C-alpha cells in the first residue's frame, strides 16, 4: 500500500519542535538518496564530504631524470603513510627529507641527469614524495591509501543538499563534519520539499 504524506510549510508549524522539523544529521529516503537537511545556512554554501570508500587517485608523470613527484592530497591533508604508484606500494613513514635535485640536459651527450645524485626515495620539505629510478615520461596512477575522494555539495534555497540519485546511488561510506557514516545504516525519512524558496515538511 502506498503511503501518502501531507507537506506543510515550516513557517506555519509553530507547534512542531525544531528537533522534529530539522534533520541536521544526514538521512536517506526510500530511493537511497542521502539528504542533508538544514545542513547549510546560506544558498550556494558548499558542504565538503570525503568518500571514504573510494580512494583518492592522481595521475603523475616521470621527469626526464626518472623522478616521480607525488603531490600531497590537498592543502589540509598530508601524504598518508602508504601510497601506491602503479603496482608498487611505497611506505612513506621514514623517508628522509631532501630538496629535489635539478634535472639538466647535457648538450654534449643529449641525455638528462640529476645535478645532485640521489640514491633512494625521499620527501620534500613541503611533504611531497619523490620516487626515483622510474621510466622517463611514463604516466602512472597514484593511489593514496586511506584517503577518500572529496565531494562538494551545494546548499539549496531551503538549506538542503543531497548525495546520490535514484540512478546513481550514494557511496557506501562517507565522512561529513568529521563524522563517518555508512549509507546502509542511515535512518530513513521523508525529505522536506523546497517550493519557491519555502520549506515544506511532512505533517505530524
């Protein structure tokens, strides 16, 4: 049997407590879409999420001297203790810190070489990881172990945002405002409707 819901504008529901009308924590609807209701105060505000079940990846290219520079995931996220370059796992924990030597062309031989030789992988002062002895000009994929892809949601006119759709399900896990969530474990609720900038919620 299909359930029918009556929606009333929030402005006329003074008898409903804020706790029952607001859904600050994420929840999901019957289609599996995750909703962030009353998650933002300003139209167009950005909500930053981390898709913890989808590892962050980046494409890097080896320079002419066989060095691959792996950037930090972001300005606020440092290099994790393990990264995977192609099929090779690299433990970054105890790498020495050093400046990246200049790669220069020898005009006589037509070959490139480092002005200051290095014997192993190292970190730069800014936190990047440099991997040596790679094939020049080779493009590879870097996977940051334990770091999820970032996702930015835009807050709508009624303070709402959503993750996923009926055709593109929400991710299995994600992090929002420092809290980890599992989509399958989220409570189910009927989301408010936003019509002409007015928020309508399910009548009690």
